[in-house]
C-alpha cells in the first residue's frame, strides 16, 4: 500500500581488521535490501576508505549523507568490528529507526587476515548508542549474514517498524462528530495524544450535513455510487440511500484533504441515520481498502491503533467488537461489527443491508450502509489503546480467524477467532480499562508494534498473559 522504503546503509570499519570485506558487504547488503522489497541507499564508496566509516570525520560525512537523502531507516552493517564512536556520530541525528547487523565469523577462517570480530563489535556499538541515547533495533541471532533468509525477514519487519515510527511521530486523526454521551468507553485525552505527536482535528456534524446538502456535482456523486456498487452488492439498496452515501463520502474526502487526515473516527450513531438517512459502514470499508482507517463511534484511540496496524502490516485494518463467545471453546470468540470492514479482509464481496437496530428503533429506510459478510481465515494481529493519566497506553496480540461458519441469521461482519489464553487476556483487558473495541489486521506483526512503540515512540504497553 505504501511507497517503497529507502534504507541508508552504514558500513562500519576498523583499520587493523580486513577492510576488504566491506566491498563484498556493499554488494551483499544491497542485494538483501532489494530482496526484502526495499531500496538501498549507499554513500559514495570514494568518499571514504572502502565507502565505510572508521573515524569521526567520516562519521560526519555519513551524517551529512543521511541528512541529504532523508531515508526511511538506517541499516548499520558491521562487516568487521567497526568503530563505535564514529558510528554514534554518524547516526545520532538520523531521526529514523536504525537496524544493527553484524557479520558472523566462519570456522576455518579465523586467522588475522580473515577474522571479523563483528560479534564483539556489535556489543560495543549497542553500548555506545545507549550512552548517546540513540534508539536502535536488533534481533537474533546476534550475528547473521545479510543473505540469510532470517535476515531478509528481519529487514521486512524493520520496514514495518519504520512505517509505524515515521508516520506516527506526526499524524492527524479527524474526529467527525462528538462522542455519543452514552458511549463513555471511547473517552480520550487530546492533550495526551498531542504529547506523542498525534493531533486531533474535530468536525461538527452540523458542518458535515451542511456540506452534504451543498454538493451539486452530479458527476462526482454518480462516480461514488458506482464505487459503492463495485465495493459490495447494493442490489437491494434504494437509489436515494446510495446517493446519500455517495454525498457523505465526498464530504469526508473534503475533510481528508483540507485537514490532511491520516485516519478518521466518526459518530455513526444515530444522527446520520435519523436525520440524514444512511449509515457510514460501507464508506468506512472503502476508505480502509485505500489505506485510510475509519473507526466507528468516534473511537479516536482505536482509529490510531488501526493506523498503526495498517502501517505495520502494509495492509488494511478494521475495528471490531469483542462480541460473543463461540460455543464452549474458551480460547475462541466472535469478533463483530455492523459492517465497516475493508473488502480485502472479507471472504467475498458482501452485501449491503439495512441496519436492523435502526430499522427497529427509528423505522424502515434510514439505516442502509452495513455490509454483511465473514472475515477471511488467516493469522491476524489485534491491538487497542486508551489515554490514561496523560499517557497513551496500548496492548496487542495475535490469533487466527477460523474457517468456521456462524449461523446465517447473525447480522454484520464477523468471524470466529482462536486466541491462545483468551480468557486470561480478556481478564487483563477488562481489569486495565480497555475498550470493547479492538483493531485488527491480517498478518503477524505484534513484534513490529512492540519494537516501534517501546523503542522509538514511548507508548506504554500492557503485556497480555
């Protein structure tokens, strides 16, 4: 979903070690980064000996190179022991995540002409970076060749870390409508969020409805109706309801552009249905497919978690309820919401229906918008967040959406999921005051969130059992 990330590569060196290994490292690390799906950015090899860094002056050259290139991350490669002071000078102002990799020595090639000692040098780099207050990312094994498949995966994980960190340090969520008074579960603290670089832009529903009425671009409305029909089966939806949804989408797009919104939390209950005549569920799913998370019920904190998950996995995210037990299996439950799920996360195209709760409460015709379908099977990551005592607090975990049917009369978009130690996790979620909402994306990216949140962003993390 995102552009190809660019990684600047630092090559460490120390003169009395075999410097010739740097030349092969340049080729091997570049190949590894390309294989992982990213773009390597290397300093001109003629600027320093072998294009590596082993002095304070050369460290300054690399720092200038990073400032000029503005990469998404730095890969610090140690073909040999490396010089820790020059590495700190080179990287202390990088402003992006840093992944440290060290080459292994080879049995039978431990003579003075071939021995690398990067095993020891990596510890020295980590020590000095801690002293300088430079955050960094490391993984196991302690030493690894760049072309090892395990390191290729480390690079892919590092890409997720870079997306999360670089985008969430400065991001904006649009809160459309005030919190519904009864939904105290979605309270949040704007000042606490701002401390972490997360800005909330508030939009009154009266302004939204005024703009909806003012739209006179018939062509644009028609295009949005076509997009809705492409997104899901709208065969039973009245033309008037589709037009209302199309106009609503156009206004939300206006806010996205005017306020530079990265994500949205919308008051979906109940004025849009009662006073306007449609539900925004399908629009939320459509925008999710485009990489713009939309949270229901003005859940600002979990719009942020949807954004984090989308960045970590580089794929759409949605917001669901911890909603039902799934029979007698204590490690399974049903995750559900009315129908705001991106099509990329569904088993099929789904079908737009009238929201039965609104039809029952306010009369037929006002609640078209939810999309009924089931979540596709697969491994998923879940996360949630809250603000408390001026802190931004999160949890996350992983599980599997099962290929298990739910009775046909079960309304909305849902799936039966399996999560190890679910009952203990639910106790922890409830006792720590988290919402009934949970953000979800496909793929296993909990470790990516942990590294991004803990090492770089400073979020508080509640570890689930």
